[in-house]
């Protein structure tokens, strides 16, 4: 199988605290991957390292065979768990900002997504509810044409109805030959859109498997496995 | 379209059964076009590769067929649809018989009980149909 993302022996220390310990995995193209873990398990740190925003203490990461860094910026779109937009912006300013900043930004796709998300271009970012803001951030992240999308808690702060809308948008608008890594602790809500899941526990990969094979082999949901591994 | 998924079971099997039920019940007619992978994935909020796998399995079972460049269609072979019906009936029967055996019934008893139940159900249906018949007569 082709490898889109290769993570090899990545560790990260913050002072005396080990955030990630010797993490290795490969991701193929055209996959939606759930990166699952409880709070503080190192999910966001791993996402930031893959995005090239935080250096790892050791180990190597490559995307499409290129070492993570300046060269991979145009291959990866990262949706952080905190908005990147500024409060003075209206939605159309935020879109223009992304459009100016990223040569791979697809303005047509952004308009379609805004429409689908019921976001009005004239609204001010500062008046958006948390759920609407997440819709906007997702729109901005998915409107870039890249190989790898990293979404950090895309349904973190929204009610179940809005979650459905966001899941719908992810499935509808992601491009099929790219891959998505979605980091979440809301396993039950999201498990049906994943190809594979990785459980990140105390900075290490505790499990990396196809979701259908988890169901087939164990006769149980990813959510149940998650609860067992994380002892909730 | 709506369907309640059980996350404890492989999703592609559940969608296969869902589509087969739609075919057997006539909601999807022989020769009907079925939705694209992307459409169904978005409607059901399911991973597109899972839908892809569902369709591949349905193709392998010759329940749906792909026409190049046109999409996927429900088979127009009545015999195939009959086969699905039998397969689904087989599963129901298997569950039923197994359940009855667990309750301690012998095979002969099960046959008797089924006969009686079918007869009772049949007479109820006739009663239901009776007023119509009556009007037609008068």
C-alpha cells in the first residue's frame, strides 16, 4: 500500500514531562483516521508535530515522502482546536484571508461549504456561536486542496444536531484521494466515519486498527473498546 | 433515508441488509439506479470506503450491477431477488427455530405451533378482509 504519512519513532518532551514516546504509524491515501484519546493523551501535540508547527524531540515524519517542514506546508491543512480567525473579521474576510494566504485554497468550494453550513458571508466572526465557529473553521480547513487534513476536535463544542451536520460536511466535502486525521474523544458520535482508529494513551499508540475489523473480530463498537482501553 | 446502526456489528453488513430489504420490499425496484457512494455516505454519515465495500459485496452477490460510466443498478433478474428473499427468510427461520429450541420445544412441537399460529393469523386476516367482501356482496 502507498504511504501518505509516515511517522517513525516520534517522541516529544516538555521539560521533564514526556508527552509522546516513540510513536510510529503509517497512513495510506484516501483514509479517514480517528486519533482517539482522553484529555492530555498527547493527541494535539502529535497533530501539531505532524503539521510542522511544533518540533519533535526525536523521530521522523514524512508526508508524500517529504520530511515535515517548509516543504510539507502545502501538503497539509490543519484545523486547530482554537480558531485562527480574528474577531474583527467577517466571514468573507476570513475566507479572503485564507485565499490570500494559501495558493491551494478553493474559493468555489468554500462558497459551497458556507452555503451548506448555513453560514452568511456577511456575519461577523465575533458573533458566531461556538458551533457556528467550528463550522467556519472546518470550511476553511477543508477548502484547501491538499493531501492531508488534520482536524483537531471538529465537533468538540457542539450539540448532537450540529455534530450530525459537521459529520455530513466532512463526508461530503473531503476529497477522496486525500486523507484525514481527526482527533476526538467523542468516539461514539464519530466512529462511523472512520476507516481506521488509533488509540493514543499516555503518549503511545495503544491500538491501530480498521474499525470494521474491530467490530468483526470482537463484536463490539470502537466506543466500547475505547472505554476498555482507557478504563472509563 | 434513515437507518439505525448498531456500532457493535460491521457497518457494511448492516447497509447490505438495509439495501436488500429495500429491494425485497419493493422500495427499490429491479433495474432502479442506486445512489452513488458519495451520496449514500453523506446521507447516512458513514465512511465512503465502507459504502464502497458494501457495494462491492452486493456486486459480488450479483444483487447490484455496475454499468460503466452510468452507475450502479439493482439487478433485473427476478430469480436473484427471489434468492435474497429466501436468504432473508432463512435467517429469520434459523433465529426462530434456535429460539424455540432454547425454550425446550422439540422440532415436531415447533411445526405444530407454527401451523396453529399461521392458521390463527390467516383467520384474523380473513376477518380483517371481511367488511370489504361484505360490501362487494351487497
